């Protein structure tokens, strides 16, 4: 499983920006998960190493 930091806008309010961590098999699956949660303008940044290992346990979306 890959771990990503995400930043996205809520589709119901253009002023509401969400940021957090998501765990998914790959970048496309992470993007799809956030789309299903009704986020738009999604930016993903992959995490690696120890930081990814630790943050997968405290992810906002899994």
C-alpha cells in the first residue's frame, strides 16, 4: 500500500480546503477514493521511507 499526502477542495464549498494523509494501493486508487468523498482539485504527494510507515497508521482516509 502506498501512502500519500493530499490537498483538495470540497465540491460543495470552494472555500473549504482539506489536507491529510491517504492510504491506497496506488495513486489512481487514492484519487478515486477522494473523488468518491466529493473532493475536487486533488493534489497527491507520495510519502516514502519511515515517514510513510508511521503515517499509514494515522491516515485520515484509508
